[in-house]
C-alpha cells in the first residue's frame, strides 16, 4: 500500500514537470525569422538658431498686434590710412600714415506699436569715434563721443495708402541711398555725397519736421517739410571775402571771392521728396531705411527720383566786390556788406536691381546707380572725411575728400553673391566694386578747368550670418585734393566687423 502511494506521488511530479517544461513543436513549414531588434532611440537634434528677422520682438498682446522691437548694431574699423598732405596726428605732430581703430557706428532702435494705426520709434547712438576725433570736442580728441538721438518719431496710419508722421526723422529726399539702412549696404560704407547737407542744416542726415509716406500699387512716395537747423553761425559776409591789411593811409579792404557758403541767417523750411516705382517685388516701408542688398532673398527692380529744396540756404559775395573794413562794418557786417542769396536745389534719379541668379548655388547680383545735380550756390565745395584720423580743424586733414558742391555726381555699385559652400556651409562671400565721379565747379585748376573727383572702392563681404554678422575688407585709392593741380591718390585699407541683432 505504501509502495503504491510512492508510485502515485512520483508519477504526479513527473506529469507536472512535463507540463511546465514541454516545448510545443512549430507548425509545419519554414520557421519564422528572429524578431528585428528595436533601434536605439534617436538622439535629440542640437538646437538650431532661428533666422533673426526684424529684430528682438516682445509681443504685448497675444495676437502680436501690440509689440516692442529692439535693434542693436555696432561697426568697428581697423584701418591703414595714408593721410592727405600736411595732416597732423596731434598738436604740431605731422603724420604721413597710421594704423588706427575706431567705432564707425554703435546704435540702437526702439520701436513700439500699440495698435495697427500708431507707431513710435527712437533711434540713438554714437558715430565716428577714434583716438583723434569724434569725441565731445570732435576736432580735439575722440573721448566720450556724444550719445545722441538720431530719430524720434510718432506716426499715424490714415489708410493703406497714407501714413503721417512728425519728429526728428530720416524720410529724406534726393535718392534711395539718402535714406539707406546702414546695416545692409553693399559696400563697406555709404558715400557721404548721398547726404550733401549732413551736419549743416540737418542733424546727422535727419531733419525735424513732418512727413507723409505711402504706397499706391507699385508706386512708393515720401514727402517732408522741415525746419533748417541754424548752421555756420561763425560766418559773416566778411568771411566770404579776403581781407588786405590796413596801412597808415588806407583802411583794410575785404574783397568777395564768389564762393558760396551756408547762410547763417537761413530760417526757411527744407522740403524733400522721393518717389519710386517697383516693377517686381515690393519692399518694406514701415521704417525709412532702404535695403542695400537682399542677398538673393528678393527680386527687386526699382527706379526713383527725389529732390531737396531750401530757399536762401546759401549766400555769397560777388568776386571782386570790395568794401572798406571800418568799425561800422565789423560791428554789423550783415547790414553793411552786400551779399547774394541762393536757393539750394538738389535733384537725383536712381535705379536699383537685386535678384537671385541661380537658386541651386544661391548666387545673386546687386546693381545700383544714381545721378545727382546739386545747386548749392557758386563754386561751393565741401570736404568731409568719415571717422577722420587727422587732428585739428583743417578741412583737408586726414582722409577728407570733396563730399558735396555745386555740380553733377554719378555713383554706382555692383556686387555678386558667390555660390554657397565656397567657405563651408555657413560663410558666404560677396565681392563688390563702387565708383563715384563728380564735377564740382569750385574745384578748378590754375588754368581754369574743372578737376574731376574720382573715388573707387573695391572690397569683399564675408557674410557669417547674413547682415547680422559680417566682416568687410575694403580698399580705396583716395584722391588727395590738397593741391588741385596735382591730385595724389592715397591708399586706404579698412577691415570692418559688423554685428546686428
């Protein structure tokens, strides 16, 4: 009986083990392949910076119709300059050439819109600081440059065709480049000829007044009426002549030169306008700044014309006219010395073309040309040097060139955005050439012929992040007009870095 129980127990254990360890044979046919192992999880892609677009924008309303925008940019120069003849670097220290460093521009723009009809913006910053000039006393040193307001504007949108604004603004006339964006220009810098009255009757190419702007179909316009800033306040009618010294028997005599200068008594308004027609894609016109090159992102072909008019802006004394310099004359020369008043009339016509050439290689071309006719009174010529490395108040010091005057001016530029990947996946190359030719009637040689002004720039933009981060190398053989009968060309090599956020 006991043996029977042992047999039954052993049989139960064997049956249980068989049940748990049994392998069911596969179905007839080919055995299935082993399961594909699961792929490892894909690592997260590194964060990629988004395109910068129109600036740092802070939305005040959920739909973005109310916002605040901030734009910042700085352009820094490292430059070799062979100076104009007779340039000083410090008091009584002549300097033929030097390597110097400077801040061409460091600025910011604040824009606020509380609804689609109202806009307010402020533009401020510094310009042209180096160790020699551009400071509080710009002809003495470069320390503590003035941080000043470039623009302060309020604007109201009347309808889709018209907006009205007021304040210190940049809606200038004459040409496209007279309201150019300084962050997207093709060459290293703008030719100051596009701002013929800069820092005379305007405030650094801006004017205080009212303006109207708008677009009707493909036609864009901007018009303004402005106050003329008081200028040339140290000038008097005696400044318009040469004075011979008095003798024991004759008084001093002031003889007119027939050369016009800015009228310190000018209180008339300045009227400006610019009109353009876009044949291809429209351009943004919310702000006054006109694009220099789109780097192949748009197809733009625009022609335009503009003007600036200021009554009695200039004055002169006829060549050869003479007046005895008596105590009464020196006490009130405006009442006792006859002068001629001249209206300022500045005209321009230009064309701009910017388009991609090949979508695969992302090449693009930029072309621009403008012709100016300046009437600024007889024989007027003005010399200006941007971020001038020369010391003192001499108009011909440092890198000064004939910037404006009565006569005609042509300026043109061409740039080519080269194929992508020449410098790797990020950087792009954009070589350019710019050329300016002017005939100012005040630049006459000893035989009476007019001496032309020829200024050429050749350079290369290295675009690290479009216009937001770029480096520019520029070469200029600059004409030195110290001796108009023997104009010498001085080399000027500049490396500029620009960051725009």
